[in-house]
C-alpha cells in the first residue's frame, strides 16, 4: 500500500487528491493536510468583495467529501520536511502542526511514499509596511474571509458617498514584485461598476496602481491578441477598459508603505511619491512558507528542496542567465523535485525559473516588475498531471513520468468580470497559448495568434457564472465530475 500526502487543498492540491482517489480507490492511503477545512473557488472572491455573493456560496467543507472518498484529512500546516527519513525510518516524512481548535499547536509526523507540495504561496502582507488587511482602510480579496471584510469596508465607503462625501479608491498591486494583477484588475472593474450602479460616479475617484511596465502585462509580458478580426495587444485592451470607465492609472510603481490615508510608492524613475486614498485593495507579494528540510543526520538541506524565495525547486532550469537568454525550455514539465523524485510541487508552490515579464529596476536599485502568474487553470492542469504520474508509478512500479504540463506549451483561459447581472453584467474573455511565450515557434507574436484572443461582452459574464457553478460542481465530486476539464 502506497502512502501519498497532499499538502494543501486549493486548486492544485484538491485536483491532485481527486484524481488520485478516482484512479487508486481505497487500496492506497491518501492523506490531505490543509490548515483550513474549506475549499474555496478563488475566482469568485471578487464577487464576495463587492457583495454580489456570500462566502458560503464559494466554499464548502472538504471533510464529508474526503470521508466518503476514503481520504484521510488532517487540519494542519506543514513545518519541516525530512525526505530521507531519520535514524528510525528510511521513509520520508513531514512534520505538521495542527490548526484545529481541538488540537491547535500539537505536532505530528506523517510518513509518505509520495509527497505533493501544493501549499501555494504565503500571502506576504508583512513585506509591505501597513498592508495587512482588516486594518485601517486596507482590504484584500485573496481569501473568502478577506473578501467578506473587503465588502464590509466597501459598504462603508459607499455609504459615505451616499452622504455626499468624496472617496478615492486605489486598487492594484501592493508590492514592487507582486503577481496576480488579473485579480486586482477584475476587482477594480467590479468596484467601479458598483459605484456607477448607485449613481455615485461624481463622488468617486478610482485609481489603478501597478508594478507593470505597461497596463495589460499581467505578469506574462503582455500578449498580442486577435480581437474583432484585428491584431491588438493587452496594453490597448486594458487601457480601453479604464478609459471607457474614467479610471486613472499609475504604472511602474512599487508600493513601499501604506498608512490610513496615503500609499507611498517608488517608480522606475527613482521618485518617491504619495497617493491619498479612502479605500485600498492591493495584492501582496507572494513568498514561500519558510519550510525547512533536513537529512537523515539532521543537517539542513533546505536548499535541495527550496529556492531562496522559499518556493520548491522542480524540474526547471535554474541556471542564472540574462533575461534575453531564457526560453520556454527552462520551464518545468513534471513539477518533480530533482533531488527527491517522489516529491512534486504543482501550482504556485513551485519556484519559477525566471520572470516572464522583463525584470526592471528603479534608478535606486529597487526591482519593480510583475512576476509570473501560475493560478487558476494552469494550477488545475498541473495538479492532474502530477496525480496521473504518481498513479502510473504506483501501478507499474516504474517512474516513467510521461504526463507533462509545461507552461511553455499549455494554453490558459481567463474571464475577467467587469460588472454583475443577467442583462447588465459584462466580462473580458481572454485566451493565451502558450502561457509562457514561445518566440522560437511563434517568432512574430510569441504565441499562437489563432488561439490567443480577447473579447468583451455580456456573453463572457454568463460564461463566468457558468464556470463558477461548474467548477464547484467538479470540486464537490458530483457525478461524472471528471468529465469537466481543468
């Protein structure tokens, strides 16, 4: 009987656990370790953050499902990794700390034959002074609880405008090298929609602040897209959304500090500037969780498992190179750790080999640029591929690792809602293929221009709704869930 541990129950982790159970049944021991009992459909946090959905509509308790499937669930967080075992056992194991009320603070070790690290990132709010959500006028939509708090704060500001008070809303990135610009972009469009829906536009100033060199970069170097039969780009695509809505923007900005009234940032010109605000939702920087790893003798081998940023090393080429020398061949395909082949890290848990957007540094030496996104559809595909490789390894006894999912070959679809409602909602539907541009195969555009496209409209909003219910159906393991693609 093989023992498989899955750390994390987000998109990558829960997807991996689902396919492991489907293809292995109860003959092998699958254990999921997660500090929260809930699965949340993160893309719909945006709607929670503007009061269009409640947290209960986007999450569910994983424990009944895992009990039904025969998966062991531990409400805990990983602390230390022991991939070689110790003097008592040759099996690798992980030290965990329980987070449930009943066992909070208790520690335990869990042995494994295969380990999937799908812990995602640490939301590194502390890296920007004053960014912690729930304090002052700062909000976040990174989790369902944060999004609920964001809606309460937003309601307060909307009420102020109803009383005739002008309010400034600043939304974007809260760290010089933050990622997930897409989530902030979606949120600012929805906040703007809610302001205008209430007839309060004259009392609101809405501002986008971003570390992107140009709007529409989204951490993937932007993209050339087919739109209405013409070739455009995501810069014009993003700018047109803001111009139509009278949203102002600040780009090439690295937020350094926030207080209750002002955002302090540095730009690429080396200027230190301030932006007053009444409401701010800024995406934090992402980092690893600070895990440590030890060998059989107790010596620290953290650098064998993790990159300096704390994210896990996988089958990528981490050789230092200039940005111009990187290629899609440097990106991982199997998410397998090179030192310990039975350890995998799909989703945001893996360390990217390089940025997709060109790294930029201010005149003061501060890196200010968007880092690579790995959320949503790519994370689900990685989770499934990881599960498929482990299943075949167990069933055949051979580590063939034939299933692959390079972001240099993988396409992705993204739907950015820009308003809510059956008749008045709208969304920007965008597809890119591949996620990481392949300038060797597509020397003119970097991507397949036939399948890289963007279109705005009401139909996209309906599709976003459909995806919300469809992917929650899949995550809940409803009948024939596996027929819904990642």
